[in-house]
C-alpha cells in the first residue's frame, strides 16, 4: 500500500492556497462538488466523456475543470495523476471509486492525496476484517455461515464490493442457495470469484436504517469519551427493486426479486433511539483507532436493521460518503442541530479540509 510518507511528500509540494477538491463524476459527485464550492474551493471532476453533458447541466455543482477519461480507471495513468498534482487536488472517495477503479488500485497505485484514511479500504472491503472491526466495537451483527451446507434458517447472500445490492438474494436451504447462485453465474450477474467469496448471513427481519456519520479529530468531543467528535449528519432508507415485490401484488415478475438499490428515502428516527445510534458511531470510530491508527476519518455509514425486541443489528459499514447523503444537499434534520448554516456531507468534508489547511493539520485527515 502507498505509504503515508509518500502522500505527505506529494502534499508538501502542493500550494495550500490553491487546493482543489476532486472526485469521480458519479455516485455523490454533485453533492461533493456543490459542497466544495460552498466552502470556496476550486473543483476538479474526473469524468467519462458520456457524462460531461450531465454535469454541465447543474451549474452550482459543475466542476471548474474536467479531467475527461474513457473509463474511470484511466485516472491511474501517470499523465492524469500528474495533472491532479498540478491542480493541487485532494480526492474525495466514494462508492464508484471503489467499484470502478478498485480498492487494490486505490491503495497501491493512486499516488494522489485522498480525504480520509486509505487503510479503511482494506477493512471495509474484506468482510472478515469488517466483522472483526464491528464486533470488536461491541456492535451486534447477524450470524454468519461458513458455507451453504450449514444453512438451517433463512439467509441473506451478498457479495463484496460497492455493487449496490446487485446479485444479492435470500435462500432457505442449501438447494435454494445453489440454484440461485448458479443462475446468477450463468447470466453473468455474479462471477465465479464473487461466488467463492460470497457472504452468507442470517436474514434479520426489521426496519432498515442507514446512519450517516462524520468523525472529526478537530472538533471538541462534547461529552463523547474520545478525542474528536462523531456527528450524525443524516439517516436514510434504501429503495430496492424488491420493495415492489413486497407490495403483495399478484404474479410479481421474478425480476422484481432483486436487491439492487435504485434510490433513497429520508428518515427521522424516534428520539429515544438516538443514544444507541450515537453510541454505535462512537464505538465504531473508537475501535478503528485501535485496529488501523489513526482510525476512521470523515464520513462513514452504519447499515442496520432494527427490531423492537432485538434492537439494532449492524450488517455493514461503508467507510466513506454514501449515496443516501444525496438526500440532503442543504443539510438534514440532524445537521441543523450541529451547524448554523445548511451542511451536507459534501460540504462537511470540504469544511474539514478547510479547517485542516487553516490549522496546519491537513496531513492528519488526508492519506
């Protein structure tokens, strides 16, 4: 993995008065670019040719400069990385960076300063490491099965990567598991390598809540038992194709039994549940510091299911800005209690970078 010293060397050559915020033009780019502009930063969008017109359609979120590529992985070329260095770019990672460029390439080949802790990519992308992180933080997770031969109840089967639920399925037995997995391999929806690394989890009934947090080492902890502050910036619920199947319509087509995420809905949770919600976020950051110092930095999301009898079960962590935060370009019902001005997650990231420049601590939040 690219070392902190290597990134620090690149950052040392940057003109701190001309820092630009860059991102891939996908996923949550509109929000990131809009928030950066609100904080007074110049912006750079790494964009495929077919998407330039789209981003030009939103003048308040249009990048000041495009780096146009044929495919997103082309950002790894020496020429494009040098162009980002010349523009003093700090990259903001999101799900499309992980999915289309690849976590290994980001860790080992992308020699551009990136907001957050690059080491989280390893812990987020490996489900065994992710489980070690979350369980070690004291969070409750669904039971996992080593293989399909031990399935004895309804299970949820998912695959690695930021794939938005594509290919995921449920099964009640080994036979159903094998049948559905083989169907997905045949259609190309799932690769053989994906199948080998499939995660088989207990299917947990309940209401899904996705909590959007932000951790800043620069803010006072305000009663939290840690250095820095964990902030709750918003909550969402994912809209999946299978939601239509749950309407109970007759003769629901098979293609509706699909967990691909197509959108997001805003959610406000009962105030009595907020202490546990905050504790989960604080404990997640606290254990990350022990496992991969300096730990989780910036935006992250805990993906949960809540049941009145069993409470919250966390089934995944996304260690970066998530698409659900796109609901709140002018802030959420929760960010309103933290900031006097509208504060999206994109703007919160830009504000943190601005603070790091101002207090000479940029290297703590950029890797």
